[in-house]
C-alpha cells in the first residue's frame, strides 16, 4: 500500500513529538535524581556537623573535668598542707585548736594565693638578678612548677639568660681595694683641737666624714664600680689529687662595670673616741640588720645611719647593682677594747686572770659578749666579711715573732673563738705593715706561717697604687688604698694624684668643715 506524502509527514511528526516527550521525561528524571542526591548530601552534611559538634562538646567536657579534678586535688593538698602548718595550742578545757583560731567548728583556713606567690618569686628573682646573680634568679623561678610555667617567669628567664651571655670576667689581679676608719658624725666636734688636742689632728688625717663618704658612694657607683668580697677574688678549693689550692674566682659583670673591695678598720668604737662625734656602738635594728647608736650633744641616744654599715646598707637598698651577689664591705676588729662598742675583752672581766685593773670592769660582760656575738652574726648575714686587725693594733711587720704570737693568740681567743665562731680567715694589717716585702709569701717566713696556721688565708696591707693583688697557692694578698682626710688633701693640694681612677673631682668631695692643711698624722 502506497503511503501518501501527507500521511508520511504526520507519522514523522508523531515520531518527533514522541521522541521529544521521551527526552523531556528523561530530563525530568535526571533533575529529580540530582535533587534527590542534593537532599541526601545535605542530610549527610548535617549529620557530619552534628557529629563534629558532639565530638567537640565531649572533648571540652573532658578538659573541664580534668581541670576541675586538678583544682580539687590541689585544694585538698593545700587544705592539709595549711592544716599541718598551723601551730597547735591547748585551750583551757583541754581541747586542741589551731594557733590563732577560734576553736569553733567550721573555722576557715587561710587560702594560698598562687598569683601572689608567683609575683613574690618574680620580685625575689629580680633582686638577685639586680646583684648579678642570674643563676640564682633562674634557679629560683624554676623551683616551683606553676611559677616556671607562667609567661612572666619564662620571659624573665629568657632575659636573664640573654644578659648572662654578655657578662665579662673580671681579672682578680686588677681589683682595687679602698678602706676607711670610723666615720665622723660631728666634724666640728671631732676636729676641735681645743677639746681634743693633738688627737683632733689624728681625726682630721685618718678619718672620713659622713658627707664625704656619701659623695664617694655616689661617685663610685656612677663610675661603674661594684663591691665584691675578698673571697670572690679567689678561694681554697680541692684539686684532683685531694690537696687544697687557692683558685681564682670568676667574677662576671656586665661590660663597663669594675670590681672593687671595700673595708673598714677599728670597728670597736674605742673608749678614747667617746663624746668626740662618732657612733658609740652597733646594734641590731628593728629590721634585723646592723645599725648604730650615736649620743648627741644633749646626751640623747639616737639610732640610725651614723657609720659605714647602715649608710652602705641603705645605699645598696637603693642601688642593688652596686653589690655583686650581696657583697658589702669587710669589717675589721681589734680586741683590746672589745668589739662593736661592747667591752667584751677578758681585760674587762674581773673573774679572769687577764683582768686589767687599770680598766673599768664591765659587770655586764657576759651579756655584752652575747650581744656582740649576735651583731657580728647579723653583719655576716647582711653581706659583710669579718676580719682581724690584731688584738692590740700592733705593727706586725716590726714586732718580734714572740710578740706577734702572743697578740694573735689573744685575738683568736677573745674575738675569733669567743665572738666569731672561729671562722675568721682575713687579717687587715694594722698600720698597713706587712710581715714580708713584695715577694711572694713563703712558709719559711715564720710570721706568715704562724698566721696561716691560725687560719688566715687573706692578708691585706696598705698600698697607694691603684691595684696590688698577689694570689699564691694557699693565700691571697692585696694592697688597700685609704680614702681619708690626708689622702683627699694630698690629691687636692700636694700634687699626689692617686685618686683619679675613682673620683673626677676630689675637691667636690672634700668636707669644707675640715681644718686645712690636713696634717700628716
């Protein structure tokens, strides 16, 4: 059967339309499938986010529980620690009760403030670092785990380590040593020849006034000097073969700083100086540190900065970087008038075979010995070294060996053993007179050998040069420079320019109350 063209056209049209309808249905199915996939993906994403949120919440909850557990354990620990530290007293009815408590049930114990403790350690470490004890400061901050973990402590430790890397070792053989006698409080009184005769010349020549001393401290500090101990220069150490040897110390200071030793002679407040414008004795102040008693012109006792020790203490409080690891000065005692203003010597003791009838007996000698012993211990605790100045202020370089032995034995018995626990190993020679010339000490020298066998290891004479240090195998020897009235006057008026390394203008230090010319007493 022959198909007409019109029928053929209609069949083709129907086929095309059917194809289009099929394609449309396919596209619709694809769009539906894509939408379904998007819905399933969205549900999966929501479930994933929900699971992540649940996981994060669980982790946070665990962390919170751990922190709460730590604080709970610490709280229990501190409770029992504080409980153990409470002193126990017994009440009238026989019940025990923490000291200072009310005895009532439920009384609260003091809480520990961790932040305050950390701040205290940081402050204490800063004080150590200010005195160049960086190792001590770092060790202090590392003692407590909480402190060590704090950002402040870590920053401080990093700073101290950085500064340590810049320190320069001081040469012990190039360290200068300056010294003083008792400081003049009332210069008009002390220098009054109408009252004290020739003794006033001695005060003028050998003493330093308090205003002069204060100005010197300012100058020395500004010039970069730092006080060190004689024991910092060198110390006896055991060698590999077991023997003891004097080994140089490692004094580490920042660039521009210079080590210096300071000492003071005759810290006994002698009887002949009473009423002449000087402190009369040393006591322990309310802060637990040594201070001085001065009797004013009206006979009233005053307590305060009336000699080197309390003045130097206050200066270092304000300028801690003037002290190397807490070092201050070396304080030297004779014995014949006792020490520190107390008449402690056996020659004041009526019960002793050595009692001197020409002296006024001290009825309180036992009590005064205990007081002097306590003040000497306070000096050591405060950073001072203690030294012998012989018993009778003898010229040890000139007297016989027999007399040197007798004098040394009396000092050892009355001062070292009785008041200093037998620990003194420093001698500052009276009158600056050494027992040998500049050559090294030898045990063939009987005087040196006797002093050494009495325990002395540090020997200081008087020498006008800027530095003179000798370190032997078993001793240290150093020259000392006087900073008294005569030394100042010689620098100003007599052309002896021996203080230029210490002071820019000596005339600005010189006390205008000093009579001039200062005599060579």
